[in-house]
């Protein structure tokens, strides 16, 4: 009779221990379920500033057909930009009615405004965008190339300039091959060499026509621009294809830095009275100059907005190819509208054939 209570006590004790163990397991499971989201948030916060791709890539993410709309718009806007900017440089005493830095500030501001409006329309909360200093590198390069371009239009014509800066195709191909170990075939290298050969041919055509607008200074400036353009395009391509941010946020930071550099240049190089005089007494009083300024700013901004789409979906070389192909139309229109500054010749036609042959290869 004494063993019965003892057995019952052991059973009760075992039952209590089992219940307690089950409660502990349930509590432990609850803690795990609560802890997992916290750890996930901490893990995400820890790596949110790193690119989503561990290995840098420059592979194409689309094809030419999908990007054909942007390529077409880019070619049309590029031709409009070249002609209107060249006309604007000749419209007021052979100089721009506004300082070059102000024109660039207007262009960058318009691009940034377009991206911000795009973000609002698509319901993307840009206020949560993470700061990015990486986009300052291509933005600075783009700003310098645009500034040099506006300066050099006082010395040469757009068709000549477009031939001279096509050496950037060679620089880009070399960067792909040497820095990123991307395959560049012998045929493509021959094409790049033909692109470079077109430069002295263009200079010879300019010399024969009697304009003499391709001086040593212009050649040096063109190669500086070609180098800066190569650095900017490859940097943008790397960031667009490897940075963890959304495309709109990437665009926003690129153009925000562009506005930043342009405003610094405006503050350092120009007096407020000079800017006000150019606006009130020149631009607003002359309808032709005002129209040319509007076309210049809008075409440059829209063409600039198309570039990241082309580079992101294809690559920088495709962008250079499209810019070179429009030189045929640009040469004909420039010779028609500005015959005193540029004229077609057999040597220039040969340089274009060599250039396009290099592009085709």
C-alpha cells in the first residue's frame, strides 16, 4: 500500500516535468519566430549599402530592339542639340548669350526635375533614397566634357568635333579588354583603329576647305573629352548594372551631383549682374536667341536622359556608335545652315566612310 502513492507521485512529477518541457519548447519556438525577423532586418541593414551583385558585370541586359526607341530619340535629340548649340554660339556677337555654366545648370536642373516628376508619377518614395557619393565621379566627368564642348564650339564645327572625339570608342574597347577582361575581337580592334584613322582625314579635309578649324588645341581638347567621356560612361555602366539602388534613385543622384557641380561653377565664375544682363537684355529681348536656348536646353536634357537607358540595357560602345552614325545627317545639315563654318568635301566624305566602316566592324 505504501508503493502506490510513491508511483502516483513519480507519475505526477513526470507529468509536471513534461508539461514544463513542452512550455519551454513552445517559448523557445516563439523566441525563434520573433528573433528571425529581427536578425533578417539586422542582416538587411548591415548589407543594404552593398551592391546586390557580388561580381561586377558589364553584360548587356537587353537587346537593340527593346532599346531602339531610346536610340532613335537620342539620335534626333543629339542632332538638334548640335545644331541649336552651334547656332546659339553664333547668335550673339559670336558667343553664347549666357555663360556656359548657366546653360549647363539649366540642363542638369531640367534632367533632375524630370526624374523627380517621374518618381512622383510612379509612386516611388524618393525621400527614402540613400546618399551616394559614387555617382559624383561620372557626374563630374560629364560636367567637364559638356563645358569643354561649349568652349570648343567657338573654335570648330560640330561635324568636325564629332569625328575627333570618336577615339573614345577605341578607349572604351581598350578599357573593356584590359581592365574588365571583356572579349574584344581582332575585327573590333581593326574597327577602332579605322575610327582613329578618320581623325587625321577629317583634319586634312578641314585644311583643304580653308577653314582651318582643327588646330592642335582642338585636337588636344577632343582627346581630353574622349578620355573623360570614356571614364564617365564606364562608371555609369558599372553603377547602373551593379549598384543596389533602383533605377530612378540612381538617376536622381547622378543629376543631383550634376546640378551641384554646375552651381559651384556658376558661383565661382560668374557675377550675378552678368547673368541677369544676359537674361533680361539678350535672351528675353530676342525671340530667335530665346528659341535657340530653349531647344538647346531641352534637346540636351532629353538626349542625356536617354543615355542611361541605352548604357544600362546595352553598353557604352553602342552609345558611341549611335552618336557617330548621326554625324552623316549632322554634316549635311551643318553645311546647309552654316556654309561659312563648314563645307562638305571629298576628303571629309572619305573620313566618314572610314569612320562608319570602323563602326560597322
